[in-house]
C-alpha cells in the first residue's frame, strides 16, 4: 500500500469530492481533505490506505502546517468549493469575497505550497470547475465570476508548469446531484429532482480518466453535461 502514488482530494466529505476519493482509493493513497475531522475519520475507515487531512483551506497558517511533510504528490484534486449566488444588484461584497476566497484564493495557495511536491512527482492537478466557468447565468454572478477566475488560474498554471512535467485539467460538470445543488434549487424556488442531474460518481469517473490518460496526452478541459434520459 505504501508503494501506491499519493493523491490529495479537497472537499472529500461529500458530493464530488467523496466520489473522487472513493474512485482513487484502489490505486492511490488518498489524503482526505476537509474541515469536518469526524466525517473525514469515518471516511478514512471506509477507504483502505486513506488518511484524514482536516484543515480549513482559508486559514493560511493552518494550510502551511498541513502540507508539511508532503514531499511528493502525484495527484491534487481541488473539489472543495462554495456557491454564494445573487444578482449583481443584490449580492453584497461578502458574497463575492466568500466565493473568491474559497473557490480561487484557497486553491491558488494550496497549489503554490504543493508545487515542489507536484514537480517532484511530475504530478497532475485537477480542478473541479462548473458550467458556470464558461457561462454566467442571471443571478449567478458572484459564483460564476469565481469559476471564470478558476479557469484562468488553471490555464496560467498549465502554461507555467507544463515544462516541469505537470498536467492540469479543468473539469466542467453541469448540474450534479449534491447537497449543494439541493440548496441552489431550493433558492430558485423549484422542486428538486436529482435524476435530472449528473451523479457525483460520473464526475469522478471523468477525473480518473484524465488522471490515467497516457503520458503523451494532456487532458486540458473536460465538459460534462447531463444526458437526456
């Protein structure tokens, strides 16, 4: 088990992050990132070779301490995120700050701190983005702006680090059946029907596909949409 490559998945306690952690567990030692230490410990019990990695990604000092000792990292999956919605007319500054702090700044800082370990392993960075990273719908301004910024971050990281052997993939799912999606749909005043959305496992399968792509291929962007069933 100790010979398996190391992967770090943020937002691992639920939704897409949990699905990715499960999907990587057979082939990787997985660091399970999140804020809920109890939930992470329970997940680690389910996944042999995994380790709870509790940290608040928006706490710079805690983040620096948490990455200490990670000398080689094959896979970094950024799945943690928030969705503070609102129209430009109504969304106050805090909504914009929250989206950018979690969805962009924390991602950039964690990646920066782990770049030496990623370079050593010639690793792979996967960023779970959104369809909102391409199209800003009415009422989604603060969230969409952060996801546009996350896509720009991925493009910059790829351009700067491809020569060091890193691969960087942005994954843009459409709506996914998660707890976050339930909150969003409730805010839109609609009834929730999870069957209309992508399953977290489907997104995780796409992530694994990108990670396991042959060395001659660099999957840069993956776009997933719910199929008509």
